[in-house]
C-alpha cells in the first residue's frame, strides 16, 4: 500500500508556490502554511514592500518565503514577476490567486426581513428614492476597480504563469500536477448584501472563471480549484460592524444564526484547506469549490 501518513499526504515539501496578496490576511495564512510545511519557495506578491518584508521576516519558519513586488492589474508587472521567478527557480507548482479588493459602502442599507440590518439603516434610507440616490453616488470606476483586481487580475495572473506551471509538471519534483487555487469568497453564493454589490458579483465571476479553467487546462496537466472563505481576520473584514471593528474573534462571539460554529475562521482553518488541495491528498481534485465558513452559507439565502 502507498504511504498514507498524514505527514506525507498534507505536506508541501518540494513545492514552488506563488501567492498573490500574500503579505496580509488570508494570503499570508496560505503562504505561511505552505512555507512552514516544507515548500521549497513561497513567493508572496504585493504592492507594499514593507508589508511583504515584515510578513516574510515574522512568518517564514525556514527562510523560504520570498517577497516580490507586483501588481496583478498590470500585465507588465505580471511579466516581470514571471521573469524573476523563472530566473531563480525556473518553474512553479502552485499559483494562489488571492489578491482582492472590496468596499463596505453598501452595508449601511436596510436588509430584507430575516437579515440583520445596521441599527441606523431604516432611519437613513426610508424610501426607494433615498436608496436610489445613495446607490447613484457610486462611480462606475469603483465597480471597474473591483472587477479589475478580483477578476481581470486573477485571470491574467493565471495566464501569465501557465508556462511556469507547465515547467512544474515537466520537472516532476512532486507527484501532484501543477495547480491554480483561486481564493474567492462565500459572497460568491450569498444573496444578501454584506459588503457592497460589486464585491460578491466579482467573486461569483471569478469562481466561475476558475471552474472554466478546471475544464480547459487539465489537458495540459494544470488543475484549478477554489477556496471560498467565510469570515476571517483580514484587512477587508475590518469594516463597519465586522469582527475587527467589534473585537469579535473567539468562540461564542457570533450567534448560531450568524455562524453556526459561533466563531470566525482561524489560521489553521485556511491552512488545512490549502494543505489538502496543494498536497498529495488533493492530487485527484480538480474543479472543486471548497467552502470554509463555519456553516454560514447554511443559514443565509445562498445558491451554493
């Protein structure tokens, strides 16, 4: 029988990985999980040099977390990233599309019956005219910026690294074939308004793009899977009424009707998901959307 020890199945040993948006939040959780569990190199990509360097200094257990300045919304920047990594190692086994952006602007609007609204929402937006005026103040550029990072950026990052992912297969350093993991959100599936209308729309779009990648690229030996997190500590969740602004970060801080497991996600929850997909344990997985949300999608209107 093959080696079915957990230390083998869930190991990142030998992997060369790239994590966009890897300097903070969920991206850093993923990068640390890979680096701490044996990855040869984990390149963390972001636009803030100091943030990346601090992340690597604090969270790199073996000294294999490598900061690399980059912007997924720029083809020139993506090409530069690829050239840098190509010159240093020559291949990639895993690309994690994690860079994302969003806004909490629409969270002030009243929610439908059964969904929790902010206390001042009904008073501020009494009529459809009030709501229309508020929404019309959005700029088209705000919508375009959200999609540019969350969808267009992730798409072009995937395309940019196809050659190095192919080289990852040809090197045969690990048994599992090369893979793109895209971090979206349970907002992809929720019908209720949590943040703003553009954010869940963009995440739903990228979830579907990742499914399309899973259909079209296995013929080249490249898999595609999705991790859709619920509420985790990150810069994005530091919005009004969220876990960071209200110090909700432990068991019992959320009622079962909000999150059945009554807590936000922890580093270990994301680490377990990514180590499964990235390791030998997940080598036969392609086209999967892994929801990691403590059951939140089970208690809200959702399409998952």
